[in-house]
């Protein structure tokens, strides 16, 4: 049986109130496309603020995740964010309609490039054939990651975020004792921060690191998932070649500015 089926049959007895209602709404709407909201609810890392027909809003760490299918409910989502959020929080919405309506109501800065969702609905671990040695990274690698992680450039908060991610688990691939790449899990639960140093690219090391982390998540009873920038065709093809399902709908990211709370 596919992991998607067995995973959604797990008991939800530990979930109560709005969390359980949000889980049910998202699963009924599209359990694949909303896996990035469903998984933190199942894992107990999310707090639900809104769970109603056509509108769900949860918070994971410092990120707001929203599903909005009824534009007229954008106002209540916006108000919940203004009442409970802060400048610098991430904000993320499924679908362009939801993004536009929430953006009009909340404001903030929205990234121009949306993402697809990739998820692995299989309980079978990868067989990894590589000359890499895998190790969990400690905080001694924070500066190394900061120097080489593409999305850390020009981000004053990146180093503190990297330390936070190291606490939760980042993994490196080593050749002859030298770290040549790394991968981690973002605060909201998506796999990411995958980087291979330029001299070692196109050797299958990115695939090997992703397979290694996927195996860890599968062993924990979780579904490995990630967000893929829509114009990153190489990453899309990598996910598909590894057996990941890739959405044909988009998700949109932004961040809240101080003006939102004025």
C-alpha cells in the first residue's frame, strides 16, 4: 500500500479541536497538494488559527501557511495574522487566488517566483550507491554552510537560521574527510538547503544526499516533501526521476514587514 494511504490512516486521536478540523479539511480538499500543511499538523508542530470551509491558516515556527479557496475569507486570515504575527514572519499560500487576496489584505513582501510541491509517497527506502560518507553536522559547520548556501547570501538572519536548522538536523556528504555538500529540513518541515560545492556537481551527490535524508524521514513515519522553484527545471526533473510526485499547482512565499502591524 502506498505511504500516502497508510499515512493518512494513522490515528488522529492526539489531534484536537481546530488542529483536527484543519487536518480533515486539508485532507479532503487535496491530501497531496496540502501535504506541507498536513504533515506539521500530524507531527504536532503546527498551531491552527482558522479551520473552516475554504480557508485554513496554521503557523509552524515563524511561518504562516494558508489555504484559501474562498476569497471572501481573506479578511479573517489577514486579521489573525495581524493579531498574532510579527515583522519578519514568513507567509505562504496555496494558489494564486489565495496569494492575491491575502496579499491585498495583509501586505508584506511576496517573492516573484512561486514553487511546486514535491512529495514521496512511498515507504520503500532508497538504495544509495555512492562514495559519499554521510554525517550529521554540528554547529562547527555553521560558517561553512553560511558561506556556501546560495540562499544565505545577503540575508542578515541566515546564520542564526542555520544554527537553528543544525539543532533539528542537517547532514553532510564527505569525500576523503572533506564536506562537499549538505542538506537539511526547513523550520516548517520541508526538505531543503541542498547545496553541492561547485567542483563536485553533476556526480549524483545531490541525489544521494536527498535520498539519505528521505530515508531518515521514512524511518520516522513521515512523508519527505520539498518546495521547488517553478523555473528550476533541473530540480523538477531530479524529483521526478527519484519517484517524487510533483504538483501542477503552485504555492507562493512572502514575508511580513513592519508596516503590516502599523
